[in-house]
C-alpha cells in the first residue's frame, strides 16, 4: 500500500502548477520571455474557458509530461504524466 498521503500529492501538483504557470523558471521559461503569440494563445484559452464554462487546454504550455488547462474560474490546472 502506498504510504503517501493524498494531500501531499495535491500539494506537490499545486506547487508545480503554480511554478509552471507563473513561469518561475523551475519548470519552464520565465513568463517575461514568453512570445507575444504564446501569450495571446493563453489569453484565448482563458477567454474560451470563461465563455464555455469548461476547462480549455493551453496547448502552448504542453510538454512531454505536462498539460496546462485554463479553468472557467480563472484558475489553472496542471496535469502531470509519467513518461
């Protein structure tokens, strides 16, 4: 049986998601270095999520092991995948 507490997994995912979305450099390029087209695609995903009421993937933030979604509430969801 896995001894890892569920809240620890959630906290780790939340911390990694915040670092990725904020562009801290820990997991991706700094947000300031993001290209204008990438920022526009992210803004479009956020707007679409609010309009439709459903999460929308921010494809520009996808990597081999992560997906980032804009939520209708204005928050973000990071999904991590084992490689």
